[in-house]
C-alpha cells in the first residue's frame, strides 16, 4: 500500500540527490595546467559552493596544485567528503540579504585574480544564492545601500531575472566583472542552475558571463517596482556609469561554461523514480514563475481534473514542476503578527485553499537548497484533510495567506518538510500525487 507522504518526500530526496555536485562534476573538469608553467585557482559563490569545492578537491589530481576561495551561505558547508587536506578555503556569508562577510569574501576573491597569467586556469564554481553572497557594492555605494535595495526587491514580487539585472549593475564583481578580472587566464565556469531557462547570465548574477542587460534596464526595474534608492545610485544608472561587460567583448573569448546540474534533470530523476513505483509521471515545466499562490491555483485545477478522471493525465500519477515563484509581501497592519515562511510554503497554502479538500490528492513543495526563505524548513506538505485538521486547531488558512504566514500554519499541522541544508540548489520542487 502506498504511503503518499513517504512517496512525496522520496521524490524530493531523489531530485536533490540528482543535483549533488559530487555526482555531476567529473566529466566537466578540464585538464590541469602544466605545474611548471601555470596554476589552478578555484573561485566561487552560491549555496552549493561548499559542496562544489569539495567535489573539485575529491576529483582533482593530488599532483596538480590547487588553491582558491569560495563563499557559501551560513550553515551550508557540508561534512568533509574525504580525508584530503583542504586546499580550497570555504567561507560563509549572509543570504538573502548581504552582509559585511560577503563583502570581505568578494574582496578576497578579487585579490586572488591579481597576477594571473595566460598559463593559469581559473575554475569558477557558481550556484544560486551567489548574488547575495558575492557582494561588492559599486563605487559610491555602501553596503547599507545594497542591503536596503535587496530587501525591497525581495518583498516587491520581482522575478529572479529582474532582481539580478539590478544586482549586476550595482556590483563590482557580478555581471561578467569577475571573468574580466581573471584576464588573461583561462576561465572555466561550472554552474548549477537555479533559474528558469538555465540562463547562465542570471545564475548568481553571472559573475563570469557577459551581460546583455543595461543600466537603463536596471533603472526601469527599480522604477517599475517603486524601489527607493539613494540619489547617487539613481544618477549613476541614468548616466550608464555602472555598465557591465557585454557578451561580445574579447575578455570572454576562449572561456568555457558547463551546466553541471539543472532543475529539469532533477525533475526527470524524480519522474523516473515515480515510474519505477508504478505511477504515471508528468513533468509540467521546470520554468514556472509567478506569484506562488496564483501558480498554486493552476496546479490545483489540474489536480482536481485528474482526480475526476478528466484531461490527458492518467491516475495514479504525479505532476512535477520546478522554477522560481515569487511572493509579494503584504504590508503589515499595526500590531499584526509577523508572517513566517517562503515561496514553497505560500504555494502550499494557496494549493490547499484551491483544492478544497479534494480526495486522494497529496502534494509537496520545497526548495531544493533545504531552506524556504529564511526559515529552518525546506517547504511543506498538503493532504486531503489539511483543511479539516486546520479547522480543528482553529487555524484560518485565509488569514495565514493574507499575512504570508505559511510556516506557522504548517508547523501547527506538523506538515513542515525539514531536511536541513542540502548543499545544492536547483530551486523550487513541486510534486502533486493523485491516487
């Protein structure tokens, strides 16, 4: 007999395992330079940076010199994979709002690019979260300015491409600037995608990739979402003073980029496991965007149709999707309780509301990095009796949704998904099981 919640959790675990750097790195490693002529320097940033660095150390020839520094989120340094002495330094900083540790890490990374030659190899390890972790404000900006803008972007409902367009133009290291600093060395970037469409210029704000967007684009986004910025920032963007290196510039010639893990690959791994259990598996898309609660309504409509035996999907089945939804935070009324939770939890609230207790439908939504927003959970589960159990506890789903308070709701139901940091990141994972 199928245990629906166990099946959903296994699907999440399978998706995460598919994205682990140790399983995906070896085939993309370049040949080390001749030790007599050049060296290999590893630089990187992101939630998976610690695990990526460990994979490099485990796979890199002991006879080949290796050094470098990567920055990851606090608490995201994985246990040691091997007994090999650490050659790549792993430091920690704040995410999603940057801090001084991130600034220091970015400065150290730029220092390590000094004196590189054409005989040297730079391995850049890039994953989601790098935009906040690799923080080096543009000349004339303060860390406080960056923090204020970041907080507003996170709350306004802007999608990841829009947020990272702004971040690139307010930085001295993102938007291709790290690759420019590495010249004339050869640069090979290994990336784990956490963005819809796997655009490398968006992942961690593309520190090693030419940027086709402009200061004017960044300015338009700030105006679209009514983001408050300092007059100096506004002036610099209006004048194009912080323009990024463009994709056709010579500095990127000869560089390589390999996508070692993607959302689609993780969804396919989950689908394969589901089919092995006798379930039909359908991947809706790995590029879903939009407000979490609205995306949930669409998923619920499909699930209800399948449960009624309508449409192209045949039960028993699982509907899988990925991407990056957004949450527009509601202004808090004076004296109101502060909401807790992230995109995955908000999706689950919206899904439970739209499913209305539909029989034989269960669901999970979780962030593959193991952290939904800034809480200690990856996401949450929805069951056919979610609404009944909530009512018995006096929980009003609508109220929790209004104040973006998914964490408290699902915590009371004991339906939080808590995995701890996974040390990788291919963004949102959603599975709806219909029996």
